[in-house]
């Protein structure tokens, strides 16, 4: 009867220990409990982000006011809250862990391969059957330069993911600023609507008093009532839009839809502030700063290393390791052999031509894709720049031509109310024009800052000077 040698038993036991150690080692189940997730989202509050204790790391920032949402949050604080709480950006950041794991894999030395064979040959000799065991430990060392290329490829992938995360964070910051300023603009429009409603109420009261005295016609009274109802409708419309804008801002911040967020704008608020820009310099800055282009560069570097690896793999390469053999010889004696095992891969039929052609084609595709991205991003930057300049012209026109006329109209209307000498149709037409012009100007200032934020997004870096919105 054939008996295994001590070495064979040791090898089998070692394999079993390694296999058992890898099965379930360190595994911990992480259940997905949807109701608990919903409850956690419902319990998120800005007050939880307020620092509770002083820290050594915060000493350089002692001159800055601590985060206190009860006093309202600034636009920069809103961006920081979104970068911390927004679930989508938190999930996207985990892509970096995946890329870093792939980099660790690229740095690791490949594992050896253990080959074990048991054989039995009946009536191989005149009197006995031949039985034995054959084992070998085979290891293929990395080709010269191949491991370095895989590490560089993994590092480029990590940098690509980091740039993509920066791109998503930058996009989120731009959207938060737009939503923040949209809410401020609606608050300003709400104040204008309130003032218009009060004025229409005064006009209505004025004509109701005249109607009681018989000095106002039913048509005048009806027109004043319609004007008051229209002002009330405008006020309710703005309140509805403001609620929608607040919910949109909360979504970006990672807060519950109905959570009340107080905003604290700068003293200048939406007021127009000129931004000095140089378009050629912005295009150059875009190449260096825009995260999307940095990610595309790193993606191309990965393709470059893939071509390098494919060319390494066209050359013959070897595998080696120790080999042990034990078998029964003629006469019933056991014989043992121990020596080297060597194998050589010979890619003589294809020289890895298919993989090389594929890698080179992918590299060329990514090269042209980068050219296309630069072309599209440059067009996006120029469009944002054009929009910004167009909004500047509209704001300049309002400040030089329209605003003085509106101020005169307000003074004339107030004087007419005090002197009780008003023409109803003139008042209604003038007030409608004033309200539309003032609301339109608020919208123009909002569009100006949105264009500035879009320009920052296309450049990939802050471009505003002076007091930044």
C-alpha cells in the first residue's frame, strides 16, 4: 500500500491552513437597513456641526468666527457644509479607496503556484504497479520594467480619481453658490413684492374713500382692486418660488427638505461688483487648474503604461521553482527526487500583437479625446465669459438709465398720494413698470453672479477679485 511521505503530508497541511485562514478572515457583514438610513437623514442638523471644544489644530483660525448656524450661514459656509454632508459627494469620494486598492495590488509580488500530482500505473513492471507523488512550487517573477509600469499605471489611476473627485466637488460648490444666491434673489424680490402690495393697498384705500364720497367711478374702484389682487398673487408666487429654492439648496447641502436654513449674506449682497478678466490667461489657467482635464491627462498616462506593459509581454519569459518527486520503483523500493523546475513561455506565434494594437489604439483614442475635451471646455469658458460681459452691459444700462427714472417715479407717486391728486391708470401702469424693472434688475444681478460661477467652473479655479461672492 502506498504511504505519503512526511514532506507531502506537510505540504498538504500547509495548503489546508492557508485555505482555512483565507476563508472568512476579517469578514464582517454590513447590513443595509433602509429605515435606519431614512431616520439618520431626517436627524441631520446644522447644529451638530458646531465645534464643541477648542483644539490645538484650530488655534491658527481663532481670529475667525466659529460656525454658528443660528446666526445664518454665509455662502462659503454653505459650500463647506455641502462638501461634508452631501451624500452623493461622500459616496463618490470612496472611488479613491478602490483606486488605492488597485495600486496596492500593482505593488505586490505575484504569488507562487503549488502543483501536486498523484499517479498510479498498473503493471508498469513485471511484478508491481508504480505509484508516486509529483509536486512543484512554480513562481513567475515580473519582467524587468513591468512591475514599475503597473505601479505607474496604478498611481495615474489614483490621481485620475482624485481629479474626478475634485471636479465633482467643484461642480457641487458652483451649484451651491447658485442655489444660495437664487434664494437671496427671491428674498429681495419678496421684499419688493411686499412693498408693491402695501402701495397697492394704499391706492385701493384711497379710491375706496373717494368712492364713498362719490368722487371715484366704479371702473376706478374695480381697477384698483384688480391691481391689489395682482400684487397679492405676485407675492404668493414669489413665496412659492422661494420655498422651492430653499428645498433645492437643502438638497445640495445634504439636509432635510423642510429644514430651515438661515442665510447670512455679505453687506453688499447681490450688488454688482466688476470682475477684471483676461480671456487668454483664463484659457491657460483652465489647462492647469480644471480637474476634468487633469483627470483626462492621468487617464492618458494609464494608457501609455498599458502600451508599455503590452510590449513587455511580447518577449519570452520563464517560471521556476523547486520540484519534488516520490515514486515506487521496481523491487518495491521508494525513490525520491528533488530538483529545480523550469518553464518558458514562448509567444512565438503572435508576439502579443493583438494586445499591443489594442493598447496603442486606446492610447490614440484618449489622446484625441483630450483634444476634444480642451476644445469643448474652451468653448464653455468663452460662452460663460460672453454671458458675464452681456450681463455687465445690462446692469450698466439699468444703473445709468433706468434706476434714476424709477427713483423719480417713486417720489412722484409718494407726492401724489400725499396730495391726493392721482390718476389711477397712470399709477397702475407706473407701478407695474417699476415692479417689473426692479425685479428684472434683481434677476440680472443674479444672472451676473451665475455667469461668474459658471466661468469659475469652466476654469476650475476662483477668478473673482476683491470681495468674493
